[in-house]
C-alpha cells in the first residue's frame, strides 16, 4: 500500500502532503492498519487525506 503511494503519488505531492505522509509513518502499525482499512480516522485532516489516497490506490479484494 505504501509503496504504491510512493511510486504513484509522492513525487507529485505538495510539501504539506509529504509532511502528512511522514507523520503517518510515525504511527504504530495497529493504528496504520485501522486507518488504511477505514476503521479509524487519522489524527488530523491532512493525514486523513493521505490515508484516503493510500486506501484508494489499492485494489478491492474479493
């Protein structure tokens, strides 16, 4: 999930979005899992925006 974001989105991201991504990486693995599954919202709107992009970049699993 993260590699797809890095490959497809990060290079075009604004400095604010890059900072939000860096803050996401400071979260614990269980928190990241909940954010990327949409169970829990990220702690701030910028981080939530990045989490939504990461979620959207992954294909649905059957």
